[in-house]
């Protein structure tokens, strides 16, 4: 086993290896929602699920990993303590990850068999000689040297800065992406440029101004003085100013007339001014571990290194020290940190890369992007209709049926075909069945996020049974579903938690349950005569907050159950013989997350051009405004309530 | 000798609570699970985060264990079966439990990781919410017993258990105890949905095992405190005293561990608001009511 | 048993617990040491590496509550001895502490009205 620990498998280690084999903890990649959508009941197999790779012993990979998530998966794998294993279910080539220790088919039976395999492997191989060190491109770092005052000066060798002569300091950056773009905080303590910094003095200074700081940790000497908290970039202007008295300016370098410090060039305070990016680079001094403890203390550093002849320590008021720091809504100036809530965060859709700038535990800014890289809709110049339908279904593993239906309808329109009304109605029922499964999937994710474990278990279990059930099976499951929804709405404190959370500005491009929960009546199904025959009526809500979205989705589940009951049968969408026709087709389908629209061109029976618009892009655009200023838990609930599918962002 | 017996009882109790908790979480009763998990954790690597605050990182779980043990040291399991019958037992319990906060903040700060640090500071907010609601009900209990010694407090309930005498205090105390042990729905420091493990996240291997053991001991100590203060300790007919204690403590611990899972995680702002705007006035009212009753009624 | 002896037992308990933990650590060390690999020591953030330190000044939003907590905590320190002698002293004790609590309660109400009891954004 590659992820084993070194040592011989004797005595106590054998006992421990057996215990490890029986106590498997899995970290699911890309996420539990994908696992549920593929029909896997992970909890039922005795595999305990871990919320963080640190507590996991197995990396469970469901289906082929998109290229964009491979790096994140290798990071997650690297962060797992040994002995660790990889379980891959139809994942294909695992590129940056090592080979899987157990593989299986993407079915429950395949999972169970693979787990049994895995337990045997671990029991025999948890300690052994098969251990190999794991390294991946995403994990590598290299040391580069930069000037504290001129962050754009970067070199691979130690030396002196060509601009000011300061000794270059080492900085750890991730290879291959250089973080040179993060301007380093200005070590604008002019003193350090000229004098060998005195660690003792700096320690003393820090001790004086920061009572709680651990003064003993000032090991790193070239950072004896800390610059201001904002990143400054040099420009060509010849103005010089005193770091502690900004009102003192001069055209020539020299000494400040108020305090005697050496004047430093004025840099424009750009957009990073308000940003605590100090941290990025202070952290870089990996070997000077204690030093980075002061990464955040940069705000009050400009006084440092005062034990140089002729310069006395100058008291800086809090106002001066925090002048350029970001201010929160209550006026306090605190330091903000950038925290990734990366692609594999439990409770959020798998594959969504969220980066939050946190001000304490409130979100100051939020940025989201899909970790799933863009996929070409048409892999060859001319795709056969069946292959096209399959590709479109593979685009979104969370709602393949809706996309199949989309492709089928567009193809039929292009070919001029019209499906029989009962086929159309059976296909609509399939789309509705998937809507129920998707909403239940979302409910299970919501349960994970808010700590309602019973909801997670029951919604996931129900979803597994419902996704492939026929009309009779669904009718049999209806009482359980309505009971679950009733119990959910009666949960104490639930509405209290969601009320007022996650309101968003009105957007024209919004569709789906999110839009309808805010009062919109747009639903692609209302124009469809098939649905009209089934007695469909648009369901809307009021409030536009997370609570309204929850109510909207549970209402849609109930509505879809009724529609399926009236349709009577379910059939997967597929096209009959298209032949060699040519034409343009266009279709719009209400996927569980909103309206998706497809336009394609058929030439000689093959699809030659296609473009698709999915509802997710509009939803992702809401995240920034929705999360800003909210507490972390509320922001996560709000983002979760949007039910974003990072897979659909690709096209 | 008594110390040994009590410690053994503690170990057994912690094991049983671990079984109860895994039953509440996974829906399956697996008696061997805690032992297997403990062995497995021993066998996993204990990773040290880069640029940690080593002292805090190591001290967190150890301090948590010590706090739980000291709190459990003043819980009487039977007349004479107590580690130390301090004259200021209830006060000492409170003092020991105050270190839970310190331990969690150390555990959050130490690894220099975002999720952990936020978890630690959130727990401080939670502390401000629950701290008064632990102390005030204890005061009311001490008023009836005229003593801070836990043994005397139990003996004072011979006529009527405090749960009937001061039900308001009981409710406040139990909810605050759940906040102290960060049990759902007040599990803000280790919220799986918001913080992916939070304070616990950076601990792996044997350190995680110690942290989890410490938490079990803490829950046991809190259940013991609830039983001592409100449910009459070892008092009860027919069965011998230690059996009554064990039964009551396990039932209370089981309820604490499972009952909260029916409700979604309470937001920190909401918890603070409820505690201070509703909880503290109620606790003060409780003290007043108990004061009046204690003067009027002789039991 | 004198109080000193009792605290000695508790000290022994503390040291015993610490010793127990260290012996567990030694056992784990005997099983094997942790292997250093790239990326393993970065705090886990759900799939993205983030090497930034997070030891910054944390903006706690509950400082309003914290200030009131200080006042009440001091009050509770006074209430412990009062509770023990309460029944002996009788009505006088109730009235004395009642006045004290009422004043503090008024302080709580004042803080509430001034907006101290909310999340300070």
C-alpha cells in the first residue's frame, strides 16, 4: 500500500492495522451530493464519513474527476495522515494522485465489494515497505528572494535589491504559480535599510506595544521592523515621506525633520490598501516559524528597530497604527484573512471553490468559482445525436435526466419530429422525478450543513430510492416523503435560523426555485402543453430568503409527486431515428435549478453546433452580495440555499 | 482506593457515553466501536501543522482532559465514593469547567489554521453565553443546601429532588451544560457544516484520541453535575447508591448527547441573545423564587 | 481530610492525567513516527492549500456581551458565600442581595436599551 506507514507489521501494529481496517473514515471527493446522485449509500456500508481530510483514512473518489479538481484532490490526499488509501469508483486515470488501492463499479454493490477489498488491503498493508512519499505539482513550493520594500523585485538567488540595496529575504511560494502579484507589505521602516536590524530591539519594541505578543519569538532579524498593513507598490514618483509622519514629504531622500527616520519613497496605496495581505507573505518564511506569528501585527510595526543611534522610539497612537487597515461596519479596524472554503467542503456543493475574506467571523467579501473546468460541448465537429445526448447528460451528474430531455427536445425540433403525447408526458414525469431527487439531495446537504443529521440521513435515503423508481414505486414512497417534509417544517428553530437570511437583489437572469421564492412567476414548464395537461401551475413564494427557498423546494417536491401520479408512467428521454435531416433546434427545460436553454444545429443528422445556457451562472453572481457582512454560518447557509451546481457552470 | 474506583467508573462511563454518542450520530449500536476507534487513532500519524504555536497546540487536549477530570473529582457517586469532598465543591466544579474555554481556545489557536481559529473564538462567544447560566442555577442549589459541598447538596435533596424544587434552574443548567460541552445544537466550535471540524480539525492520531477522550470525560462530568445538583445524586429506593448514580448519569448523558440533534445548529448571535435577554432574567428570577421558597418551606 | 490534603490529591490527579497522556503519546511514537511530506502540514482547508498565518487581531462581535459578563461575573463571586449563609440569615439576606441584584439587573436593562446586547457588526 502506497499510503502505508513504515515499520514491520508485528505485534501491536498488527492489532492496530486490524483496527484501522475496521474503522474506515472516508473523505468523499467531489462531494456527498455527487455520491447520492449516483445512487451510493455510503453511510449504510459502515464507512464513517469525515468532514476534513485530516480525520479521514480513505479518499473516496466518485466517478471521473474533472481536471480542475484533480489538484484539489491531490492536496486533500496529501493532507490525510498515514496510513491512507484511495478508493476509486470508475474514476479512470487519477493523474496527480497515486494509484487507487481499491476500485469498483459506480454502484452500491461495487462500493461494498471495493470496501471489502480495501479493508483487506489495509489490514495487511497499513504498515509495511510499500510506503512511498507522495508529491504532486500542487504541493510544491520553491524559495524565491524578494526585497521587503520592493515586492516586484524577485530573484531565485539571494542577494541585494538593485533598487535600494537591501538584502533580499527568502519567501516561500507555490510553484508554478508565482504569487508575485501579491505585493508584499512595505517594510517601510527606513531604518532597516541602513542598519543591521537588532532583533533584541525589535523584540523590545514589540513587547512595549503589544502586551499580548510573544516577544520571545522574534527570531527573524531582517524583519525587525514591520511595515504597514497595506501593500504598497513603488512607482516612478520621486516623492519621499517618513513612514511615521506621512505629512512630511520631500523630493530628496534624507531624514524626517520630526523624528529623524530615513525617508522612504511614496508608493500609491492601491486597492490592496484595505486588505490584510500582509499575511500572505509573512507566512512565506516557512523556516522562521515563530516569526509568522507576527504576520498580523504589521499594523504597528513602523516604529521598530529604534535602537539605532540618533533615532528615538516614537509613540504611535492607535489611530496612526490602524490608519490604513480595513474598517468593519462598526468602525473598528481589524485584520482580515482570506480563507478558502475549497472545493470539498462538507455541506456545500462539491466542486464549488469558495474564497471568503473574513473579518472576525463575518464575511467581508466572497468569491466563488467552479472547480470543474470548462468542457467542450461538442467533442468532434459532428456528433451523432445519441452521443450528444449522453454528453449533455454527463455535463451535469446531479441532474442528467433534465439535460437529456433538453437535448431530445432540441433535436426533435431541429428534425421536425413530434413525440406522442403519452411519451412526452412520460418523459416529463422522468424530469419531475429527477426534480424530486435533486431537491431531496439538496435537503440532505442542508441537513449536513445545519447539523440536522436525521434530515441528512432520511432525505438521502429517500432520494436513493426515488431516483430510479417507477411510477408505482413513487406512489408507494409518497407518504414517506410527505411525512419527511412535514417533520422538516415542524422542526423547532429552523425557520428562526433561516428567516431573513440570504436575500438577494432582483435579477432578470435568475430563474428556478431561487427566483420563484422571491416572487417571480417564471417557469419554463408553464409554456409547455404537456405540463398543462398534467395540471401544472407555477408555484411561487414570497420573501426571497433562505426560508422561502426551503419552502419553495419542498412545495415543488409535493407538486412533482402530484404530476407524476397524474402522468402515470415514466420513460427516459430518448430520440427516435433522426435520419439525415438538417435544421436548427431550440429547447428550454426547467431543470431543478432553473431554466436551461439549448440551441443546436443539425447537419445531415449530426449535431454540428450547439450552445447552452445554464441557470447556475446567474446564481453564482449572487454570492458576493449575499454573503457580504453576514456571519460565517449564515453566509454558508445562504450560499447553500442557492443550490448551485458547479458542474453546470462549465458550459 | 476510592480514587481508583472513581477513576475506573469514569473510564467505564466515558466508554459508555462514546457508545451512546455514536448511536445518536450513526443510528447503530456498536459496543466495540470506541475501542476500535481508539486503537485506530493510536495507529494513525499525528500530524503537526506548520508554524504552530507548539505549546498551545499540545496543551489544548491535555488541559481539556485535566479540566474534565478535576470537575469529575467532586462528583459524589455514593456516600464516601468521591475523589475529594471539597467544602467548596460546587465552586471548584465551576472553576475547573472554566478551563474548558482556555483549552479550546488553545486548541483553535495553536495549529495556525483558519477553521480552528474561528472555531476557538466562536467558542469564546458561546462561553459568554453559557457561563452565567451555569453559575446562577448552582447558586440557587447552594441556597437550598446551605453549603457548596456536593455531598451536602445531594443530601439536601433527600425530601425532594431539586428538579421539582427548581425546575427553571434545571432547564437553564442543562442547556448551558450542553453549550459548555459543545454538544449539538450548540456545537459551534466544531461545526461540521460551517467549519469542517473546526477546533478538532487539525488534531490527528493520538492527539485526537486524547481530545475525544477529554470530551467524553467532560460530558460525563457535566452529566454528573446535573445529577448531583438536580436529580438527587445517589438517592433512591431499593437499588444501592452507586447503581442509582450510574443509572442517572448515563440517562442524563444520553439525553444530552442525543436530544439536541433534533434542532438545527443555533447561530452564535442568537444563542448570545437568548442567553442574555431571556436566560439571565430567568436565572435571576429563579434565585429569587428559590430564596423565597427556602425561607418559607423547611425542606 | 484537611483541605490541603484534598488539593494534594487533586494535584496528583492532574499530574497523573498528564502522565497518562504522555504515556499514550509514547505508545503512539513506538508504533511509528509521523512522516514529513510536502503539503501535509498545511492546515486543511477543504482542498485548497492556504499557507497564510491566521494569527491576526480577531474581530470578535460579542464585546458588548463580554462587558456585561464581567459585571455579572463579579456579582456571582459575591453570591457564592451569600448563598451558603442565606437560610441562616433569613429575610435580611434576601433583601440585601435583592437590592444588589436589582441594581445589576437595571444595568443589564440599560445595556439592552443601548444596544449592547446584539452582534456588533
